């Protein structure tokens, strides 16, 4: 049986294992990521869930089942599976499982999910297709198939949460390194409207797009910087939700 929800225990474990740098920033991150999303007694699919940071949080606040997808090849340097198992051993939530497969290879065995999360992973489902999405019909077809699978895995009334950065950024336009996000390869991303457009074609509705700021600035940062214009000069981070009717 799963242990009782224990947010403080979860926060302590995540910080101790070095999976997030600051307790207060982690609280704010989780609050904004899952804003308006009820997780209690829900079935959750965390696509590209890494070490289980968000998967174990969902369990901590009452999700009845969570599947974390994170593909790992033999000898992978990421070690996400090992980190997941260690965190799981500390927390003890047996309703969270780790699947070391790609989304395309994932076999849900007839299950559908109430919450589907793609946190900084939608562009990685097929990077080449993502790069060419705006000017290549074959790439568009690949992502439409991906979106169709997302729709088939979503139960009626399900919420899909997508976070990423837009390819449209001031520093990317100038072809210089962004001091706020020096490692981002901007051409491997798309604007949120592109993803919303694809998802709407397979039946998702009620898109709600928001622009993010730095977690270190908490609520004040969201008020002052959390808009499309200022985000363009920062990291172009966005979050959107859509629903399955």
C-alpha cells in the first residue's frame, strides 16, 4: 500500500538527492506547473519524466497511479533510472512506475490517463521532425501521429500540460548565446501556438497559454516578466494546457 501523502518528506528527499537546488523555488515550480490541475485520485502519464521529480510529486499529493516514461539505452550516461529508483526507495510510493522506453514505443495495455505531462520533452519526441515542422509535410505527419497517440491515451476530461521554450527569442534572432539559457538550441523548438494547432486537430480543446519567468523571483517575477514580450528577451519559456472533451 502507498504511504500517506507527505509533501515535506518529498521536498526534503528531492533536495537531499540534488534533484532541485532550492526548496522554496521547488515549491513555486510545482505550484505553477500544476496550477488548476487536480491530481488526487488521478492516473498520470509523465512523458520524459527523467528521475521522477514530477511523477513522485503527483503521487505525494494523491495520484492513484503514475507512469514515468524516460528512454534509456544500455550504458546511458543519464542514469535517470537509477536516480528514479533511489528516490522511489526513499519515498516508498509504489503507485509510481518507471518505463525506460520512448513515447512511441510505450504500450499502455488499454490504460488511459487523466493527466498527461510533457515538461520540456515535446520537442524531443522527434527532434528532426520538430526542426522541420513548419516547412515539411512528412515532419508534420510524424507529429500529428504523436498527437493522435496522446489523444488516444487521454481519458474523457483529461488535461494535457506542455512546457517548453519557443524558438522565437531575441538572442536566437541575433545568433548569439542567450545569457539566461546558454545551452538551448533554439531551432529545435517551436512556438506554443504550433503545438496547440496540432493538438487541436486531434480533438484537444480549451488551450490556455502562459509565459514563465525565473522561479527565483517567484510570484513577483510572474507578474512583471510573465508575458510574451518580456519572455522574448529572456528564455521564451511557456506553459500551456489543453483538454480532451
